[in-house]
């Protein structure tokens, strides 16, 4: 089973509106595009099978959806079995918190901001995130890293801290690939991670 890495959470209305959006990555797909894609996909699946689609993979993104009345609770993440489980838990929390609004919904806009408490509880990514390195990255540890992590590690050692997009420009790779490499280094304890002004930074000590 792969490590679960969320990009964002969405609540999408069946008419195509995005009613809630919580990003966890600078690379989170824009809510208007996700709403349009999944609404079109849902229309196709309903027409062909008469059911609601639950999973879709496109490039580095995996879309996991749970239908709740006129709404869909959607997790966009890397491909992971954990996403299916978390989507089910999120949909149950969504029903519990907004049952009255869902049952009496007549198309008006609903403020789902309090859903953020359930998202943080189940997804486990806090706004004030900061993780410090446990195994400092230096010239010695750099030699032990696999080739695919060498360039990004050298860039971090040179700059000290970088966002995913800045790092991608430095090493001339896609943001998705760079984010995967940085998360790999984070899991190994070589780099740290913190959030400031809505942006996520990876850093070395």
C-alpha cells in the first residue's frame, strides 16, 4: 500500500459548483476544473451505468468520490487505497454535520467552512504544519541518496528552503515529480516542511 498524500478536498454540487475547497499542496488542481471534470464524468457514468462514479486516475492525481445527496465529497491524492477509506469517513462526517441542510437543500449556497474541522481530523494535515528534519542533509548523507534525489537535494542545500514550484524550476523537472521527491526526503527525515502565508516550504538545517 502506498503512502497517502492528499492534494485537496472538495465538496461538489451535482450542478457543477464547488461548494468547499481545502488544498494541502501548491499543486492542488483548481476547484473549477475539478468540478467541471467530475460533473461531466458523473453524467457519463450515470448515463452508461446508472450509478455514481467513485474513482478516477489522471496523471499523478487520483480522484476518490463519495455521493451524499446532491453533493459529492472528493479527495484528490496520489493513488492509494487509504483514500477510499478516508473518503467514506469524510462523507459520514459530512452527513452528520450538515444533515438538516442536505435534506432541505433547494439549490442555495451553504457555508461548509466548519467541515474543515472534520477534514483536519480525518486527513490529518494541519494549517500550522511544521516538521523538522531528524537526519540533517549534508555532503555525507547526500552520497548515500539514490540518483533521482541528488539534484533536488543539492538545490535545497544551496538555497536552504524552497517551495515545490521554485524547486521545479531549479532542477528543470515537473512540480509533481519534484513534490514526490521532496516528500520522499521528508519521509527519510532529511528535510523539513512548514507552511507560511498559504505556501508550503521544504527546508534543510
